[in-house]
C-alpha cells in the first residue's frame, strides 16, 4: 500500500498522543450508534467508539434519554467535534441471527455489513458491545423487498438552511450557533410526508457531506420539524490517506452507487439544491443508471442565497455549463416542488426511463 498522506500521519500522531494521555487519566471507551439499513439478507451497521471520562454504562443509566437530549441541544456546534476517537477497538455486533465483529478505523468508526441476519422488513435493533462491557442498541431499517420507490435527500440547504459551501457562514452555522435555532427549508418536510403517504414503506435516506459528529443534532432537527425518519449517510471530515480533505462529491457518488447495488429494484427520487453539485451528481448517476432514478428534485436558491453560498448569483450547474440529463423538477421550496412532482402526469403513469422534465418558480 502507498504511504499515507502526511496530513493523515499528523492527525494520527496527534490522536495517538491525546488518546494515550486520556487513557492514563482514566478515560474509557464508549459506544455511539447511528441508524443502519439493509435488506432481509444483509444490513449495514454504523457506530463509533470514543474516549469518555465516565465509566462504561454510567452515563446511560444516570440520565434518561430526554435529559441527555436536552444537554446535547444546549451545546454549541463546535462541542460535537471535541471528541477523542478510540482506534483499533473490536466491536461485536448482533443483529437477528447474525453475529459479526469489526475493528474501529483511524477515526474510531465502524461501518460493518452483517449478512444472513434473517430479520423481517421494518424497523429493528442491532446490539453493539465493547470488550470493556459498554453496550447499546441502535436502529436498523430493513427495507421491504416489495418497495419500488425510495427517497434520497441532501441536508444542507435542502432540508435545513446552511449556506454551504460558503465557508465562513457555514462554519458559523455549524460550529457556533445552537442547533435549536437552525432553520428548516420551507415545505420540504410536507413534500416528503406526501411521498410516504402514497407508500408508507418508502425508505428515506439523508445523504450529506456533513460529519458524523453532528448526526445526533441532525436527527433531532429532522424530528422537531417532522421529517420522515431515515438513516443518515454522513462522512468523516479531515485528512485521508490521499489528501488533506475528503471529497464530498465522491462521498455522495459512492453512497448512491451503494444504494443501487443493495436495492436494485428501487427507483430513487433524488432531492438536493443547486448551491453545490447536487444537480451534476444526480444527473451523472441518472445517466449511468437510468433504471435507478424516478425523478430529480432541485431546490433553487435565490440569487441572494447563491451569493452567500458560492459568491455568485448563479447556480453551480449553470456555472459549470453542464446539461442535466434526467427527469428534473426545480422550484424555490418544497411547496413548489410538491406541485410539480405530485401532479398526476409527473410521477404517475410514467414508464420506467421515460423523461418527465419540468421546472417551476413556485
């Protein structure tokens, strides 16, 4: 293997020294779980192990879930990033009939595929355990094999106002502001609920370039604003073995391909905004896998939002001059997208692969 990038080496050295010092002070490994997903044969389970000053299980038994949530909400965004990952820790996963083991990576994360679990479609729970006795259960969505349509949604500037990738504004929103004051994008939650009203078993995935550190805050935001429950597909910020930062665009492309591979029978409604690269990513995925895309819905940022997002009053796909080759609907908010997407001729009675392009300023 090629030698890791110098940025990754520096990060590993810093983490190793901090981790060693915290362990000498009596800090312990603690599990964090994220919502997983899968089929009736295999499932993907997410978790992270960090170092904590409390004994295993102590904080879980001392605080109720509601109390713990209130403490987290009171935190500023930057506090979610003040964590010390536990590297190389074995994690035992039990899900249905299956038992599997994984080891945390250099960020303390576990991304494990569990096969042969035998769990029926619907929401289920996986149990995770550490050698020191800490354990927890995390939710896993087992998608019904009869479902034919699913939803993939971006988060930043699609379901919540973030102003990405404008670094200073995004940094203020992410690291300084309390999560309780974050603003939802108008009409998006009702549009998603309308899709699920047609088929309650429709799986919903929230795909973002955001860090796993803020997953609890995003989950609470989605719950407060009545978005459908679904797994988060986030990433680990920071250096990689090949560079200083991870590619957010590559992360989204990889996750879309993985969803298609796990659920080949599903046609996806892909929802994003035109402040980043969502139109291009979704269009290229539709060209590569036309059988896997039901429609693309793009929330159009206002010229003022575009300036805050990219510095120019133009959408990213217009700036790049790329032709979006897919059934696409554009509007300024969820209400406008709802009118375009759910009219009878838009998502009903259309043969797979047929074009149904539409744009609107609603």
